[in-house]
C-alpha cells in the first residue's frame, strides 16, 4: 500500500520550501560578495591619491584580499566607484552641516568606511547590512558611543523598527536598490518615512534599460549575481508616500573627472558621463 497522499503533499511542500530557502541563502551569499568590488575600486583609487582619500579601504583590501577578476578589476570601474563614493560623502557632509543632531543610517554599508571619511560629526551613525557582512565588518571597525553596526535585511521593512529613534535621519542607500524589487524599495522607503519625522535620502538606481543592457556585462556577474532590478520613474516608487523627490545628482561631477589624467579623462567621459550613462544609472535625492 502507498503512503497517505496528504502526507506526501506535506513532504513535497517541505522539500520545496527547503529548496527555496537554500536558493535564497545562495543568492544572498552572492550578493554579499559584491561588496568587494567597490572596496577594491576605492582602495585602488585611494592609492593613486586622486578622487577619494580612503586609507581604511586600502588596509581592509590588503587583509581581505578577496579574489575578483574580469570587469570587476577595471580601472574605469574603480574610478566610477570612487567618484560615486565621493558624491555620497560630500552629500552626507552637506546634510550634516544643516542637521548636526541627525542620525546617519548607511543601509547596505558593506565594508565602506564613510563613517571615517566624512568631515562633520553626527549625533549617531549606524552602519547596517546583512548579518554575514556585519560579521566581517566587525573585524575592521569598532563600535563606540556614537557609532554602531546593526544586522538588517533591507528587503524586510519590519526590521526598520529596530533602528534607533531620532527626529532627523540622513539615509545612505548606495549600491543597494538594484538588489531589491521595486516593491521592496517602496516598502523600505515607506517604513523609513513612518519611522522618522524628517528624512534626507540619497539613493542610486539602475534603470530598467540599464538592467537589460548590463545583464551579461555587469561586474557583479563576476561574483555570481545575475538578478538585478531597475527603476525608470522614481515617482512610481514614492507615489502616495510621505517621501518626495528633491533632485537628481551626477555620479561624475566635472571636478572629480578632471582629477584623471587627460587621456583617461577623455575615455572615462565617453563611458560614464552624459545622456547615455543616465539611461543606465541615476542618483536621486529624496526627503520627507
């Protein structure tokens, strides 16, 4: 006699759920690896003495020495990563000049050392990322009264409630949105808008065209990530939320591009500036 069909169905569902969990763990492990790409770029550029002064990235890269290859080691990508980091740094410093008692939240911080690079002090700084990333991060950064590290899954808006309370929050979402679905990005922004009375957010996004165009050429493919998400209209994400659009920023300000050697500057401008690049990648400032 065969086993009870109900028992077989329960068993099938169990194995399906177990397989789904395994796939999710594998995906998150691959996403975690992407943090080494900007770390490598920032350390490389910092050693050249241009764009970004980041001795911490240099030291951490030496210690971690994660094997990256292919497009991930491109000097053009390194320049781009460093410029993006510098734009986020300058924006954060500007916000702290106006909001000295603000809480700074860097969600999806990876191994970034922005907390050490910025010039202005803040009431409290919290670097957030997935548990495995925070575990690595704690080897290189020490908590104190004003600086903390917190395990947080940006795809789980219910976890926003565990963040510190504060009247004003400056939120850095660098290199994060492309790993979240549009619905997850919206839920994250909604949760932040409900948590904090005043919000200042800087967030970079791929467009949908950018995701399609980079499907087989994106550097994150080198570490196993193939699923990315794009946002064409930020208004569709923040519609009916407390959060509003402020302005669009450039990833590659002229002043930073001009720090490159003349021939490199010309080639970089072709790759990473102008209307063509904006069709792929955008940087939005939001507030509430």
